[in-house]
């Protein structure tokens, strides 16, 4: 793997509550410099980031919906999704309703996935469904992956980074088993080094969400003194 391929797998992310304009500017600058797959920011900063990314055809604009708990109504998520798209978002990372899953309301989940995918894909955008795997049983992870694939979700994503734990190889394996390769996988939460990222890539992920993206790239380039 070379540096461009690795950078093209990373969503350079900042989602903390006290994120400032200056930090968003720095995030976008780094994303353009390293050619990350996307810059992932709160919906509040979409218009600003879109202006900063003007003319860049490589770095996509990503945001989060229903973040970080996911228990808004489906209609609320749809409204937020449409607004985010109108403000420039090209990739939408939406937290699923974990509470509905824990209640065994799989028809509700199926309907939510269907509506989210319909709205997102009708405008040619990418939908990523955040599972928050730390709260789910193995069976629930597999079932959610199966429904995500059934409804045409583009990516299944492990975590928000705000739960009790982040991405694990075990959960990635469960996702792969449930969706039978019909969705791509995004690992996020706790990925702070090249070693962490490499473990996820070996496990089969297609995208990595990280706030430590620059550190990961620098570590990758210096790892073992290899020339890349």
C-alpha cells in the first residue's frame, strides 16, 4: 500500500462539541494536503467547509446525522439529511436507532434504513450507517448488517467514537458475515495510530474515520524506514 491509497481510505474527522472555525479550517487544509477521502465535520460547519473545498474534486464533504445517540425519529433524521445535502454534504454518516434495536423493533429499523437510503441516493450521495457496536450483541450486529445490505446502504460503520468502545476486528467480521460483501465497511472510534489502522485494513475495512489522520500518515511513512 502506498501513501495515496491509505489517504484515500481516511475520513479526516473532527466532531467534538467545542470545535472552532479555526480548527475546521485546519482540518480542511490537512485534508487537501494529504488528499484524504473526505473531511467529516458537524452539520453546523458544512457551508463553511464547502467554500473552503471549492475547486477540490478529490476531497469529499462528509457530515453526521442523528449524532451521537441516534434516537431521533426517522422523520427528524430525514429532515436533517436533506438539509445537510442542500448545504453541500456528499457523504452522510447516520446513527441508527439503537434503542429500537434493543427493543427488537426490526421493522422500524428496516423502514428507517429504506427511507434514509432513498433520500440519500436520490441525490447521488453516499450513505453510511453507524451501528455503535459497543451497545449491540453479536446477533444484533449481524442482523443490522443484513438489513443495511438489503436496503442498499453504501457503508456500514462501527462506531461514533462517543460510545463506550470503538472499532474492533470482531465486529468487522460480524458485519462482513451479515452483509455478504454487499456493503463497504468503515471503522471508526479509537483508531489513533498506523498500527490501529493497519489492523482494521487487514480485517477488511474500506474506510477509516479518525481525528488522528495526520499522525497515522506520518507514522505510516516512517514505519520501519520503508520507502512509500
